[in-house]
C-alpha cells in the first residue's frame, strides 16, 4: 500500500490526491482521503479504483476541506483477499475522548488475528476485516491522555511490518515499526510538512526530501514543528530488500540511493554471475527494465525493447484472481515481432512468483520466432510467502517452493534460467560484503525463509517455517 499525509497548507487534500497518484503503483484497488477543517471537522472519501478517477473532481475535493489530510492507496495483502470490500478501504477513523484520529497503514500485522480475538472478547466492535483496524481498537483501550501516546501504546502490542501515517485535528503523525520493514519519508513544502511512502510522492508536489523516518521512530508534527520519539525497544533494522527490486518506483530514493541505480546494479551483478551468449537483452517491462539495462551495459549485448507494454494496464500481480492474472499478461504485454525473429534473446524480469508471467512471455517470444530464450531474474527464487505487506501466494503456489532451478527451467521450457544470488543482490543494494548471515542487513524472507518477525497468525493456521 501507499500512504501520504500533509499538514500546514490550504486544501491539504489536493496535495494528498497528488501524492497518492504518485504512489499508485503501491496499490490500485482502492484509495481514501481524510481531511480536517477547524469549522467542518473531519471528512473522508473512500473509493474503489484509481486516484485519478476518484480524487480529481472539484465536487469530491471540495468535500475534503482543511489544512491537514492523510490518504491511502490499497492493495489487499490481509483482510478481504481477492476483492477489497469498501469497509476495508483506509484511512480508518476513530473517535476518542480527546477527539478524532484517522490512520493509514502500510504493511502487515502478523499477530492481527490474535489481537482481534482478544479485542472482540473484550467488547470491541470491528467494522472491517482489515488487520489495520486493530490499531484503532487498541488505541481506544489505552489509558493515555493524548492520541500520539495512545498510538504508542497500541503499536507496542502490534507485531510485524507497519509504516503508519495518522492525523488528529491538529497533528500529523508518522511511525515505522522497529525493523523499518516498509518505507516512510519526511518532506517539506514551504511551511508545510509531508509524510509519504516514497520520495516520488514528494517530487510530484514539489516538496523537498528531508530524511527517512527511522526504523522504530515516531514523529509528531504540529504548528510548532517535528517532534521525534522512540517508543520501541531498539532493534537492528531489516528493511524489505524487495522494495529495491520491485516494489518502489525507480525514481524514488531509498537508503540514500536511487532505486533505479540499484536496479541497474542488480542487472550488472546478474550479468557477471550468469553470462550467456545472445543477440539482444530485453526487459519484461516495466519491472525488469532497469535491470535489463544494467545487464546490457555489463555484458555489452545490445538492449532492445522486444516486449511492448500497454501503458493502460495496471500491475498484473495486483489483479487478485488467478483467472484475471492469467489474461493479464496478454492484455498488458505484446511481443515486438520484427525485433525478435531469428534472435537469441535474454529476457530480464524482476522476479518469478507463480511463473505465470514467465511462461506466457516465453510462449509469445517463441511464437514470434526467437531462436533461443534465456531468462535472467533480478531476484533470487521466491520460495517463501511474504507476511509483511507484499502479496505473495501460499507457499505451494510459488514455483520455487516446489522446484529446483533446473526443474523450473524445464517447466518454463526455456534454454536457460538463472536467478541472481542472495549475496549478489546484497552487493547490488550496496553491501559490498554481501549478506551478513549472522545478522542480515535486510528482510529477505521471501528468498531465504529467514523471517525477522515470527508470523504468529500464520503459524497458528499451520504454516511451517
Ligand atoms: P508470476 O507471473 O511469476 O506469478 O509473477 C511474476 C511477475 O509479477 C513479475 O513480472 C513481477 O513483476 C510481478 N511481481 C513482482 N512482485 C510480486 C510479488 O510480490 N508478488 C507477486 N505475486 N507478483 C509479483
Ligand atoms: Fe520484503 Fe520479501 Fe521481506 Fe516481504 S518477505 S518484507 S517482500 S523482503
Ligand atoms: Mg513484472
């Protein structure tokens, strides 16, 4: 999901709409904005679909007046899987004795079901099936006297991955979980302060990037400025390495480095680890593009746009049902036949999850008359599900969970298939020594099975580490 908030500008909701538009790649199922105005109080709008279709009309935006607002774009990783229900669309709102608060959450709470059971037993009335709603109910039960402190109380009980943007009538609040699994950045626009999942959402409104919110940090922003707190026991951060590979936009800055440069470095690393003789290097667009450029630069094999993407389709994996996903590949990608015929083609993609995309693309490329097809993948085999906010299927549906690399190559029926190594990926994200196995620098659980937070709800349901 993508989250955004701003305090200290007229018509804050307009800025939120722009910010969410820049974060649309993080969630395309639904979006919502909450704004507060001293005269009109809190207002909210929640809608299915794209930001540009829902939050551009004057009529909608006029219903969201005020100098402070937050928003959320959703893709479902917990709660109503498949179709998002309207009741699961964030931000969530709660009315407390000291006033109202709205919260928008990116990530996944790994003990949400246990918390939900406990809260329901003690009288909480849940409105949604979302894991994020726990935070509101935990806040309602806290005995603290102000909302930021109630949030601290609530979040200390929550396990897993959370970046949160929240607001009261006069405060904007940002928090990252102690491991800092999901991103969150702070920006400045004149006198106003901005919180956003990624820096590309600062760029769109002309805000200046100040810094990342630190893992385990909470910032409370009001008229007097930014106050930083550290409500959690300090731990070694484990940022999601897959944000570098796929999830974040290439024009965002993560950990002081452009995501694009990181992806190009991944491609270079891949070319060193898994060279092959061929005529052209083609990306599977758009997610494979920067890595393909890196592969081409390192290997000297010309880069070519052998697959053309229809710009009007969303991300395939975010389409939740299998049937739509299966069609999705063809609706979204088409082979540039003239370029492919008779060629030995290296195809670069960011990841293989179920193998649906790779299979379809291989067929399309062979149909177009390619002589050889070599897959090069910019991440290690995805052998484990993510429980921290990226929608990977159950373990059995992951190609790499049941097959070796060779079996996958045979299954996909390609001439060769190679994945970047985990150490290679670490080198590409800037860890010259590779992965520190005693104390890994990132979360890489979907590749390694090394889960930095025990997925308690899933273990209860029978998931085995
Ligand atoms: P597959 O077709 O193998 O299931 O999915 C791989 C494609 O989905 C890749 O092209 C990739 O861009 C995209 N994808 C990337 N990340 C994820 C993820 O975390 N989960 C899923 N399901 N698909 C992803
Ligand atoms: Fe990111 Fe993978 Fe960890 Fe999920 S399991 S947070 S996708 S690195
Ligand atoms: Mg892709």
